C-alpha cells in the first residue's frame, strides 16, 4: 500500500469505490445497510450504487441503518471494513453525495481536503 498520512482518508461514493481510483487506500463510504449476513454487508451508497463490504463477524451494524464505513478499498471494487459509525436516520445522503462530487473532487476546492 502506498503512503497515506495517518488519520487522513478520502470520502468517496460507490461509483468511485468501484472505479479503483483508491485501491489499497483507506477510504470513507456512507450509505444504508441493506443486508448484513455476519461476514459481509451490502451497502446502498450515497450515490445509489450497491457496494459489497467484507467485515468480521463482530461488526456492529444493523440492517436498515445509515453508516459511515471506513476501510481499505480493494482491487475488486469492495471495501474491507475497519470502523463503522452509525449516522442519524435523517442523514441527507443526496446532499452528502453532492459534497463528494461538487466540492471534494472539484479542483477548485480540493486543497481543502488534503491532509494538514
């Protein structure tokens, strides 16, 4: 894995995860847990794309809830879960996705999202 500053990780959506742009990088993915079978999660990401997330059997997620999932982006377009953070049910995932597309990945603003 190439060098990545501690505590710094890009916020991405499902399309970006599947593109392979951040392979072998720690990333943050937000979405709703559709299925949790004890070893994997099917997540509807902020952009509506379904992503597969591998996790340990003791992962603390509930089906139907919205989470920020932080983990390693794999070369097969999946995420290996490290940390999950439950978000409120009124989380505006559409607005979050717009922030990713229109602000974070816009060259005009990208400097604000670089590690310090």
